[in-house]
C-alpha cells in the first residue's frame, strides 16, 4: 500500500510537468504562437478582471433576495437605502472592471497588430512573388480577423463560460431541482454550439469561396473594360459572371438557412429555460420549499448562467473563422521565415555569371530555361534576343532575382544574388519589365522609387528617358498624381516614367525588357544616348529586344532559342554569323551589277 502511495505521489509531478510541457510546446510551435506568448500577462489580467466581473454579476441576485425576503417583511427603509447604495457601488466597480478589461484587450490587439503587421506584410509579399497561391489581401485580412476577435465581444464568452458551473452551483444551493433544470439547459446550449459549428461550417466556407470566385472574376474583367467594350464581349462575359454569382447566391442561401434555423432553435431554448425555471420555482413557492425572493433570484441566476453559453453559440462562427485565419498565418510565416541579415557587400561592379540556370513554371513539365552557363563581363551592354517564347523575359527576371522557381546559381560579382539584402541591392540595380507597373503617388515619387526624393537625380533620370520637358507640361509638374497603377497617363508615358525609374541614381546593373516598345523616334534617340552615357560610366546593361536598330549600341549578343543558348559572342561576331556569305548575296546587291 505504501509503495502505491509513493508511486502515485511520484506520478503527480510528472503529470503536472507533462501538462506544462504541452502548454509550452503550443507556445513554441510557431513564430505566431511565440508572439502570442508575449501577451500571456494581458490574458491573465483579463482572466482576473473576468473573475471580478462574474462575482459582481451575483449582485442583482443577492439584491433581489434581500429586497423580497427581508426588506418587504421588515419594511425598513434605512436598510433598503443602505442596501441600494452598496449595490450601486458594486455596479460602479462592475462597470469599471468591464471597461478596463475591454480596454486592455483593445490595447493588446493593437500591440499584436504592430508586432506582426510588418512581418506578415513581408511574408505575404514574398508568397506573392513566389507565386505560392496566397492572396496578399486575404493574408492581411487574416491578421485583422484575429485582432478583431481578440478585442471583440466573442472573446468575453470564452472568459465567462467557465463561470457557468459556479452559477449553476449557486442555483443548486437555492434548490437542487432548479439546479438540475439549469444543468439540463446548459447541456442543450453546449450541444447547440457544437451542432452550429458542424452544420454551418461547410456551407459558410462554400459560400465564401463562391463569393470570392464571383468577385475575382468580375474584377479581372473590369480591369480590361476598354477591350471588352471595343470587341463587344460584354454580354458573353456577363453571362459567365452571372453563373458564378447565382451559384454564390445559392450557397449563401443555404448557409443562411442553416444559421437561421439554429438561431430559432436557440431562441426557443432560451425562452423555454426562462419559463420553465420560473414555473418550477413557482411550484416550490406554492409548496413552501422556496421564498418569493428566491424564485425571482433563481430566474435571474439561471439566465446569467446560460448567458455565456448562449454567447458561445453566437461567437462560435467568429471563433472558427479566427482559428482558420490563425492557421493560415501560421503556415504563411512558417513557409516564409524572416530572413537573416544578409552579407554586407561593396557597391557591385555588375559582372553576372549564370551556372546551370534552370527556370521552371507551375503546371509546365518542361523548363523555360535549360541549364544556362555563361558569364557577362561588367561594364558592357549585352543584348538578349530570340523569337517569342524563347525565355528572354524569364531570363531578365532571373537576372533580377525575382523568378520564383529556378535551379542553379545567379552570381553578381562572384556572390550569389540571394545573399544580398534586397534593400541594400535595390539602389544599385534598375529594372524595366515588359508589363509596366506604376504606383499611386506623384511622378517624382514613382521615379525615386518612393524613397527619399533627390530632385537632381529625379530630373537627371527623367532627362535620360527624354521625359523631363513633358513632365513640366503636366498640371503639377513632378508633383502630378499618377492615379491608381498610373491610370492618369498614357501607356507611352508610363513606359517613360518606368524607364526613368530604372535609371534613377545611375545603378550599376540595368535590365531593360523591350525598353523601346512604346517609344517614338525621339524617345529611341534619347534611349540610345542614355545607354551610351551609362556604359561610359562602367554600368552593365542588358537589353531584351526584338528591334535590330538598338543592337549597334551593344558589345555582346546572347541568342536564345527554346530556352537554350543558341549563340553568344561579341556583337560583330554574332551579326557576321547571321549574315549570309558574300557569294550567296543577290547579284543586284553588288556594285558591279548596279
């Protein structure tokens, strides 16, 4: 027997350590839970405030008992006054405590948002850059969802629910029969909370997904309103959108039917609970087993006991939405951990080396680029040419380090490109993509890449893009707002500003993808002058182009075909290799024939 006691006493600390170990394991399982661990003191304080609030919630019950069972019998007005003043004082404490715990949670939510907002933004940006399928807007909304749940009324239901057994115990002390009725309805409401999740979760998720699809389809088409109107595609596209929209209406109706059905059942249970408890207490009063004051107090008490459970039914949907948001954020932060500080590098010279570079794309079996091995010297102008679909733009993105899925290495001055901090590297590179993206802000802010505006560098970049004089004719000059995505200006003007942005600050490495696609003759002359100027300063420039006129500016040419290097050499070598031999030239082309 003594051995058994000793074994049991030894097991108890082990069990306690196991519980604490599980709790600590939860808080250590991810970056998000570790961040929440820093708010344990706030949650403990809210729990303490909830203790005070729920104890003071017994005040109305005790007041009724005293009024009905003592004051009405003694008819002592002084006692009533003293009792009322004490009750009012306790109500003041109750209201103050409620306010303090609400304010504490709001402050904690703001701190949580401040602690995670930048981290979540960076992870969402990286996920979008890597084309992982995460919607940045949805990810940022997940953080808002968690913050709103932690600071909303739903969280109070979880702090108050543990007090339901205490209220039921007080009800049982008043009379065991009333306690049994209270326990019965508590079980019913808990079952309703679980049933609410089981029945409404799937329809609600389906309705949200179909709404997202319908809205996304409409938004993607509205962005191309001009081509839709010009080609008369509106009716066909509207019909396709209506199919998605009507499916969303059906899904939404189904989810609302389930929610309203459960709400009606919950309402029936609440009304039944109030009436049955009052009726049962009345029978006990008639039999002399209960006083009239206890009857009224019991009705109030059971209502208060059931209230947190009733709030749980209402908060259940918000809780699971916050839990799903928490899990999505947890996966996002785990998939895109915070990058360690990169190496500190000197300003790059611009030498680029590709080692077995293979670029892939989701849903495509064959790679876009096949094992490219090549070195580009610093301070030269290199043209990347080839037919459409040969991988030129993909190579340009690999040179910038923004292509998400590739094998092999891209070296800048002998160091891996991904070893550079993007903030450190950004001022030293310039990039003009095929698809021009400008941002809401002024012309100067876009050219200066939304950093600190150096007026001299902004004007210099605009002049190199042959756009300075045109900017001065804008209503507010360099302070002219661009509109959302540069919608306030024309396509040619957007390309000029994007070109100026790429050349801002005379970066060491420039990758220009079809820089003359929308330029007129004067613009091409200015581009040629800017390329010569930057080359004279020792900059490395890549020109992805289809136009042969610009090849005279280059030192080397890389010819791509089907994702592989077909030719690479000096401009003279490549052009001579592409020209037919003299004996194959037409007779009319020789001076003698003329």
